């Protein structure tokens, strides 16, 4: 058995007793069981298209080649991609088809390949990237994740991912438990982030195009009523990594129907709440990064998961 076949077998065997994410659900996804992510080993995707709503150095003028995978290991109660996160939308595709999608996005002029909520498909994505690279894929690969990752899974991606785009949602375990049933979120987010930075090193921006080539951009979504949590996240990131990373502080929280009755999650973030977080980041010395101005909390930012680019 050659090395490629050994790698494929080893990676796919993880799915027999799945421990890819911190849930460690041990589902036999290869045998057809659904994990905590709501998915078996079959790849399910809901959209593959040029996406203009990422940070400027990721979307650029051309758009990021975003592939939205169905299912999610995180399961936040306020999720704006609720339908695909709970596997209510999407189509089964093969590893071969996924590799073709990557090449099609490159052909459409995508700035990069943007893997959105990919954690539970890491072994399959690695194989699809191998196939696509052999067929001419040469775009940077962006790993767009909730941040709820195991360092061991991130290690599998060494050499395949150029840009990590993780969320850092919570520094408060109680909040992570209440909204995502993941009280261990902070520890896993910290450990996986360390591995991401080990792989990519400091941020590398193409000076001519302004596009990111390598590095880690960390997103933090300010939640209504939880400025304290946001400040704790920003403090940790700036004190730990300083200028090794870029931080994107977002005010685009959009109340979704499933949390409409919640006294906090049922409303948008106020201008004052967001300003408090930004002011705190500036006080701590944040010089580079991304903030959102104006009205960003709109459902129009949520793409249609209508199988565009997935194929019949």
C-alpha cells in the first residue's frame, strides 16, 4: 500500500469512531450513524459560490470561493445558518465532486477556496484538496470555523490550509454552556488557535493586491448583553498574540426566529455595546484589524442555501 492510500485509510478510519471535534461523540459515521454534527460520513453541501461578505482581504473584488457544508459540531442556539447547521438543507456529494467544485470556483475567478463549517469533513476535504491540486488548484485555502476545534484535527490540516478564519465566541464557560452546550469551548478555542498560528506564522498580506496569503484572522461576534465576555476575548487575544494575528470584531448579530422570545438574543447589539468593545480593544493597543460600521445586522447577509454551485 502506497503512502497516499495509507493516509486516506488512516484519515477515514477516524470516522468509524468519530472524535474529530471536541464533542467526541464516537459515532460510526462510516457505518451511517449521525454524529453530534448531524451528519454521516457522506459530504453534504448547500452552496458553493463567490462570496463578497468576508473581510476585505479575503473577499477582495473577486469574491471568496465559499463552500458551505451542512451540519455543525457547535450548534449555537442563535445560529444564523440554522437550516444548514442542523442538516435541514444541502445535497450529498462525492469527494470527487468536491474537488471539481474547488476547480470550478477557481475558474470563476475566486480569490481563494473558503471552507465554511468544515470540521466534521476534514478527512474528506483533505482528499478533495489532494485531487484538486493535482488537477491545477493553486488558490489559498481558508478554513472558516466556529473555533470549537481539537488541536489534533487542526494538525491533520498542516500543509493544506493557508489561512485560518476561526471564531472566538466565548471566554466565559457559563455562556458557552448556555448558548452552545459547550462549557469547554474556551479551552479548545485557545488550544486549536495555538496550533493554527504554529502552522501559518504571522499574517502575510500581498502588498499589491491587499489579499491575505497566510495567517490567522480571528472573528469575534459581539452578543447582545454580553460586553463583558467580548472584552475578555479581546483581552486574551491581544495579550497572547499581539500583532501575530488580525482580529475582526463584528456587530452583525442578527436575531433569528428560534430566539425571538429571548430577552437578550431576541434583539440586536446596540451601538453603545459595540462601541464599548471597540474602545476597549483600542485601549489595549489594537492597531490593525476589522470593525463593522453602520447597520450590519441584516438577514440579507445570510446567503440562500439553494444548492448553487453544488450540481444536480
